[in-house]
C-alpha cells in the first residue's frame, strides 16, 4: 500500500475507503469543486467516509488548525459520529503524514438542513516549516543520497515520504545509514543517525532521520527522541 500527501498547490492524497486494507490514489486540487463548498470559503464538503479522510489530510498538508466540514448523506447522528471518529483515528494512526505531524483532532457536530456541519480543530506536533520540508522519494533507493545531501547542508533532521516501501525498506534504511557512517568515520555509532518510522504500525510511508547531535569519538552516540 502506498500513501502520500504532497504539500504543494496540487496535493496528491491517498484516500481511505471504509476498509483500511483498500487504498487508491487520486489527485486533489485544493479548491476543486468536489472538496470545497463553492459558496463557503474555507469550508469543505464530504459525502462519504473516503471524502472525510481526504478532507482532513488536505487540511493537515496545509497545516490548518481549524476548519469546517459539511457532511452530506449522513442521516444517522450515531453513524456520523462513529465514522468521524474512525476517520480521525485512522489518519493519526494509519497514515504517514497524520502519524508524523498530528497530536490530536477534535470535532463538534451540529445538524443543519440537508447536512451536518463539523467544526474541526487540529493540534500539531510539527511546525509548518517541518511539514513543508518533507522530501518525497519514490522508493528507499534514494535514502542515501538524500541523507548525504542533508548532512552536507548541515541539516539537523530529514523527513522523507516514501512512495513504495517494499519488503526490504528497513534494510535499505540501515544500509544508507551505514554508508553515511563509514564515510564520516563514525562506524562505531550504529544508532546514528536515528531513524523513526511513520506510521509505527503497518506499512511505513515516512522516515524521519535525526542528524543532530552528531557523534564524535568518545561520545555515546545517543540522540533525541521525536516530539511526543
């Protein structure tokens, strides 16, 4: 399964259906008629579960802290509440960008004539700059080059969204790290640079590398944990 959200004017978002095992790619333009209410600036619309997931991922890619959703065709308040909760949990626990960037998603629902209006509040554990700095790679083959470039630019961290993880994804990460350590004369520090995987469960879609602090002979080689 591949899941990615490109934080650009054209956002490529992997949508979730009702089943967490079925994924597909679509292209989403930030102001397309399908997702934004034409008469309500800043208000998105959703007609099914898949739309809800996509809308929220779109907001996260833009690091929007508040937004309004209009949900259509959800006549049962209990069903609506369950589906909204399912969608927000999936985004935080099962999607690369959500698990990397989001600390919480809160919502308040109010029934209107013909739709439900949802007020969303999204809390982040990443800055807008960190989200915008995510690098997109088609596969783990690019990791060494990206790490090398990041270190040469004195970056303290690097986040890479992986299009195709594959069965050897983690091994590729270790190979890229080992090659970098060898070049830098730091082969005695197997944990540098630290790597964190998102989401933590299931297929990895994003890898975060911590390049600082950079170890030197005599140090322990330890690094910081990712923000809670």
